[in-house]
């Protein structure tokens, strides 16, 4: 995926946001779970302290309980639940059996919950209170401390974090998958616009067609407006070229008339000169007119035109001309290749090449087609005088003719080369087996033909 892709950028932002959000959620959930576990432990210790306060035998030295605590963990060494009672006046201390021989170091004048590390590195959570309890000799002051191991809370918190992380990771995958689907659906109209633009570029439609979201309507309207302006400007340019050509044809026709009158007055030299100049100007006007209707191409343009259909139509037209009806036309065509060139341009290309062959052929013209990798090759051969090897390199030069015996300006092959240059084709000249000229034209196949063979 391209790094400049909008979809990639949005997915990267979604990934970053989801990771940050889920990590923050995991930390918050762990904090809340820890708080709730400690709250539960504090409630248990509050209940144990109430039970201890009710069981203290006032006046006993050291402090004693009227009855043992019901939880057996208080009586089990290192059982996980602990209590300690300190008589503040005498300093005597009593502790649960679970404390073994250890005392709980309670900060002076402190009441509340605190944490402490035991000598064997056990983590404890403790609650201490200072109580005054009435007895036979008057009230007695005690510091009562209860506690429990913090390790079970820590382990429960870690286990909860692992479970929550797995759940949040699964949730993150689901959210990212939903974000990907959302992006595909959300950016789908952009892909449809791209396909519509490709259809316009390929010549399938002249406008962006389809139903698009209202947010994209203004963009679609602007693109269609640009297409309309381009079409109007192209049509206007062609119209101006046609108007210019037609405007020149009238003066040129007048020059032909003047040449005829000069010849009638006996000035044959000036008449021939004037007629040759006007004829050449007429041919050049026709040449520019034919170039003006060629369709400019880009590397991403694709077209599809039938090579066989074009050849057969051209042969049918040339057979009706005075020169073509005297020739024997042979079309040895292979498969009907679809070539990547506009149909009208292909007709122009094949027309000028076969017209040139009919002009020089003695009795017959042979047209063959074949495939050469990703290109279709069209060969046009005649049995005319042909050319030498050193002359083949000069064919196709604008206005250059190798033989002046027949009328023409030599612009036909130049037009063919212009068309091939616009469409990525190639042309080569050589001597045909018939003895005349062989013109070999290579044209790229359309996408459909390339895909079928690939």
C-alpha cells in the first residue's frame, strides 16, 4: 500500500488511537480493581476490629480476648490474617498466633490503613485504631491493629490484568476490523469516482456517471465541467482547423483557374509552376486536417479496435477506386486482434498505408497479420518497383518522395508515423517477397487481448 494512501493514514491513526485507548483502559481497570479489592479487605478488617474490641478483657495483663477469633487463620502461624493489641498505659502487647514472634510496628499516633513489609518480605495491609474501653477500674486505652497478607490482592490484580488485557486485545482487533470495513465503505465512493474517470479516459463515457454521496457532488460537477470545457475546446480547435482549410481551398481553386488561363494564353511554364504550388498547398492543408482529428493519448489510456475489421473495410473501399479495382487484393489475416488504438485513428493509419501500396503496386497487394508478444504486426506488401536498403531509412520523412513519377506529396507515410507515435506503435520498411515495398507496422494489443493471452 502506498505510504501516501489516505486509507493507510486513517488506519494508522485508528491503530494508534485504539492502542492508546486500550492501554489506558487496562491501567484504569487495574486501578479500579485494586481499589475495590483493598476496599473489600478494609471492610473485612473493620469487621475483625469490631469483633476484637468486643472480645478484649479490660484490665488483663497482657491484653487478652474473652473468646478466640472465629477465623482459624488467626490461630495458624503465618496464616494470612493477623491482630495485635497494645495497652497504651502499660505498653503490654498481645498478638495472634499467626504473627508468630513478630510485632507490627505501628506509626505513633496513626490511625487508618497502611502497608508494611514483614521481616520475611511478605507484604501486609493493616488497619489500626486507638480505642478506649470501659472496664471495672475505669476506661482503658488500647491500640488495636488487624491486617492480612497483601499478596493475594496483588495476585488477583495481576490475574485480572492478564484477563482484561486479553479481552481488550480481542476488542482492539474487532475495533480495527470494524475501522477497516468502515474505511472501505467510506472511501468506496472515491474508488467509484476513480473508475468513472477511467471510463471517461478509456472513451467508454464522456461524463462521470453514477450515484455519489452528496459531499462529493460538487467535486463531480467540477470534473464534469472540466470535461465539458475540454470537449468544447477540442471541438472548437477542430472546427477552426476545418474552417481554415476550407477557407484556403477557395483561393487555391482560384489559383488552379488562373493556371488554366495562363496555359491558354501560351504561358505553360508559369501555369505549371502555379498549378504545382497550389496542388502542394492543397495536399498540405489536407495533411493538417487529417492530423487535427487524431486523438492525443496518455500512457494510461486504453482503447480496443478490431484490426481485421479495419483492414477488410479499407480493402472494400479501395476496390471501388479507379486504381484499386485493377489490383488483386489478398488478405491473409490471423486471429482478430484487438489493438490499443482508437478505431478512427486505426482506419486512418491502415488507409494511408494501403493507399500507398495501391499507388505503387503493379498487379496485387498482400496484407497479412500476426502476433508478436504483446503486439500485433500488420504487413502490407506490393509487387511494385520497391526501394533499396539505403532508401528505406528515408521513407516517412515529411514531404519526402523517392519517386516523382506519380502525383503526391509524400505526406501519407508521414501521417502514418504521426499516428504510430501517438499510440506507441512502430513502423519498418523493407523489400517484399513480391519484389515491391513491405511496410511492417507493430501495434500494442488492448488490455483485453493481453489479459486473455497472459
